[in-house]
């Protein structure tokens, strides 16, 4: 193979890799964390906690709830309590209901096989008015002592 062809091949592959890199990265994501749930089920008293330090109090954000479930999940909907604790100790509590399957019982979301991933946009135009660490707490509200079928839960915060 000639040197010219090798250089073109290397250039083409590099360009393809660079394009995939930019497509995969969302520059608006400020914070994203997901936590696996015990395979025995999500105990109703287990609170999943995430924290993030917000230093720029002028940016407007959107917040997403990330949910990954498998075929063991027995319901079409999923309800959580979502708390935000501000650096000064104030707490904002919200109840979020999401739909994980359609009317025919088919799981929504992305994924192959029996695991599906959904990202629910549940808070728009959120402003974090104080500099400092914010705590985000998620607990399920499904009236089951051990909730089966939720494999991961998480949060994503994006700037507008």
C-alpha cells in the first residue's frame, strides 16, 4: 500500500472517530450520575443520593430522571419522591410519575433485550440560586417493600 493511501486511510479513520466523539458528548450536560439498584429489589427505605456543586448561579437548567428497568418490573408506571436539598438546608420535595410501558404492555425506552433505559424530562428552567453543594434524593413510592425490576436510577442536569 502506498504512503499516500495509508495517510488518507489514517486521516479518514481519525475523522470518523472525531465525529463519533462529538456526537456522543453532549456539551450541555453539567452533571449525570446513575446508581445500580440491588438485584434483590429496591427496598422502600433505601434513598438514592447524588450531590453536585453548582458555582454559577446565573445558568438555567433542565433536570432529567434516568430509569433503567427489566422484565421483572411488574407495573406500567413508576412513581418516585424526588428531593432537592439546597446548600442552606431548604428542601424541595416533588412526586414524579413516569410511564415505562405503552397500553399493550411494551416497554418504552432504548435498549436491547429485556433492559430498557428511559430519561424523563421532569423539571424545566430550573435555577440554582445559591453557590454550593446540592443534594438530590430519590426514593421509590410504589408501595412495595422490595421493588423488583428497576436496575438503575439516576439524574442528569443540563444547562439550557
